[in-house]
């Protein structure tokens, strides 16, 4: 057998690995982006992985062949802070909604206990920073839909005590006190009870999340809330006109009050051609959801699987256009050009949405950092987008709650902070 020749490609690969190729050039940028990404707090504000905790075939601690999030892939992608979303069908109301939400919150806690070397619960921004300093992944909880309060304002406090850090005011349907962006207006935004709930969220340091709510609900919440708002997973209407996305005017208003929009990676939120083609095939998001719920009931795992099967088939048949992960960066950049780098972050919707090509799961996240660095973003601005903006908003909400005498924003026990 002839000795293996040293190909120019191999030499280049070795030089790149040693950081010796093209000083100041492309490989230098890649190395800088890698170092920046893996030293930052990378906080994702919306992941539907919680639904998978109830599936026999899934384990958070091992690499799964499907889905978007598990601990090995989070480590690979440098995702070190995550909001696991609590979600149930918006037509379930009252005490059954509370019971199902508590089931899911318990499942998040159980998973953290199962993987203590990797995960730790976080309730405050400081908890997240401490977890990062200890090399752990900070786990936070967000409740995606006001219907899970069971129309009982006392549940805000109870959820806050259990670690819930944001509540989305409404989901797919209007709830008892807030209008959704995908339902017929019933309350003209927030009812008086809804306004009391927003005040109670401020008092408990729970972020007011306006992803999925109607424009009027957004404006009511913006006017009322004494802490900045977040959109935990929404993108920009200027690029893709989806009712769940935010218009430039809304983004400006959100930013003027210190808030942050966390970009959603769902293909039909990112790309207008994809959304138009998808709507033409399914009759729009409402008809699509109805069809899926007929097939799957409230089994979110089943809904995700069926959506993916359908989309894969349409793509094979050439009925849906391709959407590249670079669209995510386009939406981030759009917000930055509009209101600066202090008001945008990442809210992937992993395990609850169809990911664009190149962002198959959370292990691909470093690509976003590299793309931002290549666009000329400073390290400080990239860190803001990756997580610091959300932490700032959390801190503001915590200060507001502390001033109101609330105790539910104490550090989580066992996370290095003391609990009185
Ligand atoms: Zn959602």
C-alpha cells in the first residue's frame, strides 16, 4: 500500500485547527466567534421540549435521533440557559388547565433532579449567571398561555413560587381575560381582570409575554406594565407578515419601554414565500391547527410529528420553498437596525416549530453568533443578543417585584444563592 499523500486540504484543516491559517482572515473570525459563543450566556426563551418529557422514547440526558433539544446537543451548541415552555390546548380552561400545567411544571423539576450534573433550576437573572459560572445549564420555566391560570389570579403567585418567570397572556385562542392574535376579538384586548393579572405579574416579578396576543392586548399590556415586556418567541412582520409577528411600530414601542423581542425560528414566521405557500396549502394557521387537532387531540408530540411529515412531503413535491437558517439572522439584524442591539434575543420555538434548513437543532446555534460577528457586530452586542438583554429585563422585573415586597424572586435553593 502506497503511503498516504498529504493533501493540501488536510494541511489547511490542520492549520485551521491550530488557528494558523489566514491570520486576520475568515478563519480568524470563526475562531473569535467560537470563543465568544462558548463564553457567553446563550439563553433561549422558548422551547416546547417539555411536551417530550411525557414521551417514553425521549430522554433529555441522551442524544435523541429526532427533535431539537437534549443535554448533549445543548452542550454542543453552547445553549446554557433555557426556558422550558408549559403549554396545553387553549380550549382547556378552569381547574383542569391548572392541573395539567402543574403536571408539566413538575416534569421540568423532575428532569432537573434527574440530571444534577448538567441542569439547575433558575428563578432570577443572578441564578442564571451563577449556573453559568458553575458550568451548568440554567433551567427556567415559562407558561405559554393565560388560560393555565384557570381564571384565578392567585395562580400567578403560586406559579412564581414554582419558578415560572413568564406568562404569555394568551395562546392560540382568547382566554377569559386576554385576546389572542389568532382568534376573533372578544375582550377588546385585556379585560379589567386581565389588567389586574398583569399588575399581579409585575408584583411577583413574572415577565409579561406578549407573543401570540392580539395587537390591542399588546398595547393594553404595554401601557399598564411597570416592568418591560418580552415577546418570548416572535419575529418581524416587516419581513414576514404573520399575525404572531410584530410590526416595526410595535417593536419600537416595546423597545421604548425597555422590552425585548426574541426571534422565533419557525419557517412560516421567518419567510414570506414559505408562509404564503403554506397558507395556500393549508388554508392558514387556524385551519391548519384545527386539522391537526382533529388528528392528534391535545397531544403536542403528535402535532409536531404530523406537521413535520406533511411539510417534508410538500417539500419533496416542490410545493413549499426552502428556508435557510440565515433568515434568523436577517430578523435579528432588522430589529437591531430599527431599535439597536439592546432589544432583541433568541426564542427558537425548538420542539414546537419547523426549523429552517441549517438550524436542524440547538447544536447549530454557534452559526448565528458567527454570522453576527461576520456582519461586524461587536462582542458586547452579540452577548446582549445571545442572553444579556433577557437577563436585563428579568432584573428589571425582579427589582420591581422586590420594591413591591414580593419574595418569590428569591434565588432558587441549591443554586449557590441563599434562600431566607
Ligand atoms: Zn408558541
